[in-house]
């Protein structure tokens, strides 16, 4: 069975996300393989507090669902993609489209999500990108994925760097300050954009913070114009992040704190430096001018097409 045959076995697919206007939703829609819908309809500001209250009451939430709620029965497969209140949606879809295959997919660590009730679990399949979460909570595994990007890859001095990082603080600021100092002392230009997630920071800490939101499309310009990406995962996380996918699909080297990355089929020490485990000098790794090389067959295995195909293969098994 080839890739598209697998996807075709899923027939008509709907992916429900929190936001269809961001990079992820647009990229999914542009493949032409799935329909994409926003989980909740937009409401005037005056109704937002009422909707928030409704979320915390033991009553139906479907009045806030977007227009997809009226057409669920026409889909053969529906994927709830990391959406808020997935339990309520799962029960709604099962009631209105009992023949539809329903999948909940976690794109973030399990602890960051609202747990699915036992009632909802009986009505759907629950999948995750994180192998550790799958083993711990009895979920099914499907890999992280990415899309081929149509980004202008010409050098642009505004985005040039030797090492690039973008992400929320999440308790990582002290480590990022430490590693930036190492790079600075070795004449390595590190562009580290850290988004604040707490109210109080010292003056020294604020020197590393980026106070303005950076659209993902613009962050890809930094990715395209760096030699090496920096990935700093949270202590409890083993799943592969989008940063690793960017390194692979943009042909970049990457420094990562994820010690489990060596267990994945894409691991190549020429491209990946594991912080705290690798015996090489990290600065030598960055300065080495040999370009990163990711095999085409590896990229295919982590594409959006392959991600969809894995759901089909699992059903056939």
C-alpha cells in the first residue's frame, strides 16, 4: 500500500484545530488532503466571559462550536487536533456521527492538556506525539510531522545567525543565558528570542527577552538564515518538537537537550549535538562548515502525508 492509498482509506477527513488561520491550519488545508475547521466560533468580546463560564459548568458546550458541528456526519474520519475540551466534542461527534472514526491527537505533552474523560475515551482513539506519554497513559503513537516550506532562502542580514532559538521562557531562561555566554566567548552569533511567561524579571534577564510576538512565518526566516538551531525541551518531555522538524526540513544542524533523540531513526551525529551527553565541543560543532544532510527517505517518514498514513495503517492492522 502506498502513501496515498493509505490516506484514501481514511476517505473524507476533517481536522478540527484551535485556530485555522495560523501556519499549521493553513499548511494542512493547502495539502488538499483534509478539510480544516476551527473548534470554536469567534464571539464578540462581551461574550467571552460568558463562554469561559460555560466551559466550567457541567452543561453542553456545543453552542460555542464552529459551523463544523452541523456537518460531522459527512466525514469518515475526524481528528480533534490538540483542542480544548476534547471530551465534550468527542461525545457530541459520537452522538451526531456514530459511524465516523474519531481520533484525538495530542501535539503537546499530556500534562499540558485537559484529560479526556473515560466516557469520551470509549468513543474515540487517543494518539500522541510523545512516546513516553503513550507508554504511561495507554495512548497510541504517531510521530511529529512537518510540511515542505516555500520560504525564500536567500541570505538576509536581518535574520543571520550562527545559532537560533525561539520559544517561551518555561523555566529555561537561566540555561539560555548560560549557553549564550559560551557562544559569545567563542565569537559565535547566537540569536535567542525568549518570550516572557511570568510578570517579574530582573534587568539582566530582560536582556534576553523578546517582548513582541513573532509570527511563525517570520520565524522561518530566522531558521532559513541560521547555521544551527537550538532546542531546549522541558524536563518531562521526550517527544520530538517542531524545532527538530525545522532542522530536518530546512537542512540545518541542531543542538538539543533531548537525550532520547538518539533513539529515533533520523538521528545522525553529523547533524545533531546532544547537550550534556555529547563529548564533542559544542562550539566546534557550530563552527564546522560541513552542511547538514538529511536523507530524503527520512524527511518522507516525518511528513504530514506519512502522519495521516499512519492512522490508516493502524486501522488496517
